[in-house]
C-alpha cells in the first residue's frame, strides 16, 4: 500500500528540525574559502569528508573565484539547447554532477533488444562514453562527480567469456575522467559477475562514502551495496542496491537465493521467469530485483538525519521506483516499500535511475522528481545520452545531451535554501 496522508503526517511529526538561525551567508563564504584552500574536515552536520576527491573541488585552479555563476554564464553553458526554464536573478550556482546510464558495452556488431524492436549499438557505446567524459573534462567548472547508473557492460560478454576484458576496457576509459565516478549495480553486472566478485572489483566505489559521526545507525551492515556521501555542504547523495533481493549473482545454494526465488515464484508463475505475461505485478521478473527491509531501514535512518539537518538528498538506483516515470515491467519488485520510506521525509529532491533505456520523468505527489535516464546502449552513433545536473539553492537543472532532455527540478518552495 502507498503511504497514506495520515501515516506520512505521523512519520513527519517525529522528525526533528534543525535551527536555521544564524549567519548562513557568512557560513557559506567560510565553506567556500576552505574548499578553495583544499581543506577537509567535519562540517556542522557531523559528516567526515575523508579525502579531497569526495568533494566538488575537481580542478581547484579552475574553480578558484568561479563558484558563483551569474545568469549570463549559466545561459552560456546551456547554449546548445533552449533553456528548460528561467533562473531567478538571485539564483547562484553551487555545484554540478554528471549522470550516465546503461552503457552495456560489448565487442559485438549492432543488435536488438529482446523484443527485437530497438537497435543496440554495442561497440559504439564505448565511443559515447568517451564523448561524455571529454565533455565533462572540458566543463568550465568541473562536475564534482559522475553517477554511473548501472549496466556498464552487456550480458553478452559472459556468453563470449569476455566479461573481465570488456570491463577492463570500459574502466580504462573512465580513468580519463578528472573527477570521481560512483558506480551502481544493475542486472547486467550480475549477468557477468557474482556479487562477491563485484564487491572486490573496481565497480565497488563504497570507499568514497562519508561517515556521519556519532550516528552508527547510518552505517550499512555490509550485506548490501549501498552508501551515502556529501559532495557539497547540505547536500547528500545516496546510492541504493536495487538487487539486494535478487536471484542474480547469488550462490544458488544460499538461503538468500532460495528466499528470493520463492518471492519471485509467488508473484510470477511463468515457466520463463523473465516473462511478465499475465502478471498483475509485471515488475516481478528475473531481470529486476528489490530492496531488503534491512536496507530500507538504513535508508530511513539516513533520510531522518538529512531531515533533521535540513539537507537536500539525491537518491540513485539502477531500478526506478515510480510507475508514472517508468514502464511497469522495469520497476523494482517492492517499489512501493521504497516510496513509503522516501515519502515519509521532506529532504529528497530527486531519484535517478536507469534500466528502461528509453527514459522517463515524473514528479510524484510529494514533490520528488523521478528521472529515468536514456540508455547509452540504444543511442545512435550520431546522437548522445548523458547529462550534467547544475545545482542551485532553489532547484536542480538537468542539462541533457543528445536524446536526454533538459529538466528543471524545483525544490519544495518552503524548503528552498537562502544563503
């Protein structure tokens, strides 16, 4: 069941609200001064920033003295497409981050999706990635990081015993990027590798996480691949493991595999578990997965901390969770449970996902923006599929490239920042 208004009010009433009095302008100036000098430390929310590459410093020589953009500069950056909206004259650029999804590289000739109606450009996806990285590296102010939304190589690599070779090739391209990349895991990661392999691979970027001092409840147990980090003061990003519940990449003799297989078969009686035919809940197919209660409890704790400290939150997952923004076949198994947690909090601005390949967008009734990014794998050689999100005190603006459209994601008005 979706969260009722009564239940949401009950959840919200239990959340503390941080005092916003004081001198926000002076505080921000001090933060920016420290960042220009390359200093790290603990901010007033208690987050420890362990290393310089976790924050939006990027190229400090480029960024020094350029943190605040005016309207003219913003329009210059977004000049190759009509602006998706207008900026308030007081809007001030804070930082940016890149997004890309479903690269699915394989050293194969072009093919088609499982339905045979959409072309897939297996080899050319690597050139699209190179083009995206070249673009991000040339940004006037470097993005703080790039979010890779999963399915980095295609499942066909396993069939041709080329999984490790293809992954190494793609990761070598990512090494050209001047800023950190955060990797999420999708179904194609598990077609190629076991969960144990991924945990010990370069696709595990949990070392980039932030730890919240004196809040052990916000630390993951290690039973799933999820973490959070702070790219800029008062902004927290959360990466979720959408295959925490899954039959993919798990030892078939393990209790967890048996538990997940039972859950899948209870909702999908088809002999072919990848088929949604006749299902009342078509998301229950083998190529999807879900979030364990343990992970959802952890998410709730992190969001409670962000509510209390008046942070803005971006959530990332390979699988989408909002039906209005996605094909119903591509949703996480227990997407309603994830929405229930998210809708109990005021801090979440947007939820980025991949998986669908053809993209999607919707703002839900609680003001959360759901963006499903168009997949690189189904992008023609003469186009592109990535974006850069520019963050302001009152909104986030996605500047899409190629077939990724521009989006404006306004914050809830009563919660906009006033530096």
